[in-house]
C-alpha cells in the first residue's frame, strides 16, 4: 500500500486518508473516492490517499476474514459487520472465555497492521458481552501477511455452563439470620448470572454431623457451603463434614484477597466449594473465579489456584471486619 498526497485528479478509486469538507458535506476518511466525491472536493488541489498495491486486502475485508478464522466450533460468539477496519466478537451465551493467550500474542506479533484484543482467558461473560475486537490499523494489509495470520489464528469460544443446578448449605452460629440471608442473596445472584439454578438452600446449625448429612442429601450438581463461622483450618468443621459425608478436600486456601479462606473438594462427581465469608458481598473475590470455572465444567487444580495470585489482589471490601490496610 502506498500512502501520501497525490493530485486530486489522480485520486479516483483510492482511499481518502483524512476526512475533508466537500461542497455538500463531509467526505469521510476511509471512503473509496468516486467521481462525485472528487467533484465535491474540487477546491482541493491534492488529497492524501491510500493506494492499494497488487495483493493488498482492504481493511474491512481483512478484518472480516480474520475474525471468521477466530471462531472455534460452536463458539458461542457473534460477529459484527466490519466498519473502519473493525469487527467485534460478542458472547451469545453465558459462560467463561476460552482462548490460548500465547496464540493471541503470536498473532499480535505477526504484523502491527493486524490486532486482536480480548478479555482475559476464563473471564465470565453474559450474552451480549464484548469478548474481543479485531482491528486493522492501516487501510489495507498485505495479502501474504493476512494468509499467515489465518494459519496461526487463535480459536476463541465461550465455554458454556455445564452444571445447571446448585445446593447452598448455610450454617449459623450466633450471627444474626440477616447475615445468612445476605449471603444467600449474593450467591443466588452470582449463580443467576451464570444461568445456574439454586435448587435448594439448607440452613443448619454449625455442626459437623448436620453438615455431613446435608452434603449427602444435596440435590444440586454443585454444592456450595457458606458457614456462619469462618473456616480457619484444613480440619475445621466444614472440611471435616465433607470427609464425613464420604468426600475429599482437595485444597484449602487461595492466594486471592478477598477470598483467601476458600476450600475446594468433591463428593463423587459433585464439586464442593467452601465459600469464604467475603461472598456475602457482591464484590468480586477469589471464590468467583473458582465457581465460574467449575460451573463451566473445568477442573480446578492446585496449580490453577496458585496461579491466581498474579492479579489476585482485588479491590478491598469495606464491609470486612479486618481490612488489609488499617
């Protein structure tokens, strides 16, 4: 592509680089100039244009081609029509973003004229959320460069929710009932955003035997436990209740704040998440990241949770009894 000023009479069929005021209104940048456009701009002796070379692909065509190549099978994504070299990718279902960050990096290293910006891997989305945007920076790209981009294009998708129901177990100590209700409401909203039904809420005394019985009887495809007294050890009441119910505890504690006091386990094929007290607040916390992945069918390993420490210092929740900074 060649870029620069040329005599107005030679600009027919080329791309106007900068908007210009014509006799009947503005001629916008990016427009392929027609005879009528040139007549409107008769007062200008020269125009700055982009002239495509053989093999070049215009920005809108390049953006549309690259965006289509990004869609995985059953991606759960919709594409907008290209405009000014841009195509947006939006979610058509709730879930979490699935992509390979290394592949996105490789694409963005290939040619500065072609860019892809996305949400983070595993980011939670609702239908209509903007997930990514392809932007062609210049008015055209070399065909050979676009062809290389298509061979390495990362595949993007929205990983759908696969666990459609949840049981919430609430235990009470001396805390007022309103605190339990506050937690129930906040968790119900989290589940609703994912399209997960809260099929039952079981309110119990903070007792190991009672919790174990509730875990065994739970009907949800996912079990959430929010205790009236914070879990402070791997062998505290709630983790022990899970073991007593025939389950296993896979992890206690996570390097995300708020959210440190989470525990994760399972009973058979049913995941069990011991929620930290910060989930009574609607603010983002570490339990959200674990809940969202598990609801979408992903296994969450020790390594996964350990990796959440980078970026895991989240916004302080003022309602907490003990703030990070006094």
